[in-house]
């Protein structure tokens, strides 16, 4: 009764397809500032560093999470303040990045802008033509089926 063909693809094959989709997405800009670590991540980094100096076993996120929950709020505030400072710096860098990018976009020549517009127009036209072709195919298919039915009746 077990039908193997009905099973979904294995986890390995699914994860490969997800990776390929991710890689096809936008090219990453190396100049773009990276987001800061949050308070918990800063705490985890410090905890791992201390643990490495002591020569202890590697800590899991489960262990770190339970220690974070038990951590006094006064000690958590230290990490939250570090996060807020790095977040403010990130926002400043991001504003600079956006203004620089905007300036670069404005400096594009008119020809580049026109070529981009043409590309958009042709891609929209191709999508439209594909839809029209599908409609025509459906009509032809219906006509063929009707003709076959008429032949069968005769």
C-alpha cells in the first residue's frame, strides 16, 4: 500500500532548490552596511569567548538561551546599551550609504536609463504575448476537441 512515488522530495533535494533560489536573488552589495548584533547575540559572543578562554566545552544556543533568561536585568541592560549604540551607528552608516547610492543612480547617463526602460517594456510585452499565446492555445484545443466530437458522432 505504500506508494513511494507519492512521497514529497527528501529534505536534501528541497534544501538544494531553496539555495539555488536564494543565489538567483539580487546581487549583494559589498558596500552596504551590515546590521548590528542584538543584545542576546552580543551576550552569546562574550559568553563563548569566556568559555573558550577557560577551555570548556562548546556552548549550545539552548545553554546560552537559558543563561540569558536567568541573567539579571542590570547585566542585560549593558548588552542592550551596546546594541543601541551599534544600532545608532548602523543607522548613520545606512543613511550615508543610501545617499551615496542615490547620487550614483542620479549620475547614470540618459542612455542607461532609456536602455533600462526598454528592457522593462520588452519583458512586459513578452509576458503579455505569453498570456495571449496561452489563450490562443486553449481556443485551438477546444476547437480540436469539438471537431473530434463531431467526427465521432458521424
